[in-house]
């Protein structure tokens, strides 16, 4: 078999500490074994091994640099909404960490991989935008950029967790774990999946 016929296999580098141990998220979950199946989202879901998902906003001034922020930290940032939760990074971080522990107990899988599956399933591929023609506004169907697909998926997942925990004996951690698991397996009980299907249905009608 020639070299041109051989399949190219992407090998992720495994970052280690000074004592040779692999860097794992919160010292528990490996990011080197996580895979992104959707080729369109692969460049926009950062899986760089980090011990603590906190970049201190160093990408804030650079355009599109949020794609280099660890995907777990982006979920944490989404959990700091609405305004009354702004700035409570440690609270949001503990919520996500406990939700990951619940996901690991229920599925037996790496919770970061389950989160990536949820983002892939909950990211809409088509939406509508407004254009003006002759003084009249029309809704037309457009493709969604990969960066926006990830943004919307994370937003829907966090919104679903907050809506579930409102006036509910379930904790926000349990609701977030339920939402991520349901979205990862494409279940109709997921708020994120329902929002995605609603957006794509409206876009299909506006073609």
C-alpha cells in the first residue's frame, strides 16, 4: 500500500506535567481521548488539555479568539447568565464540575465527550435572517456559521438547565446533567434539541 493510499490518522498530543503525568481537567477527566465527529465544528471546539478551565479573559480583545477558549470554560461562562449571576465564576465552575460528576455516574463515559456530543446535536445548521427589499422586510433562510453553531448550542444547553431548575426541587447541577445527556443522545426531552428543531423548521419554511 502506497503512502497516498494510507488513511491519515490524527494523533492528538498528550500534554504532561513536569512529573510526567497527563494534564486532566480538574485532575479527573482526560481531554486527549475526546473526539469531535462533526468536521465543521472541529476547529471551533477547543480541547486543549487544561487543569482548570479559566483563561482569565486573555482572548477578550481578539476577534474570533473565543474558539481557542476551552469548551468547558465556554459552558461555564454561559452559566453565568443572566445578569444577577455575572462574575460568579467559581459558582458556575462548581455547578459544571458537579454536573460532570453526575454525567459520569449515569453514563459511565467521559463527561467532556458527552458534552461534545450534546453540542454537535444541539447546534442548528440553518436559521433565518431579515433582508429589506422595496421597503419590506423578508425572512430568508441562511446557513449558520460554525462559530455561531457552537455559541447557540451552549446557549440552549444553559437555558434548558436554568428553565428546568426554576420552581423545581431538582438542583441546577442535576438539571444541567440531564440536559447535556438528553442533548447528547438526541432525546426530544432536551430543551436544546427542541430549540434547534424549531429554528431549522422555521428556516426550512423560509427557503
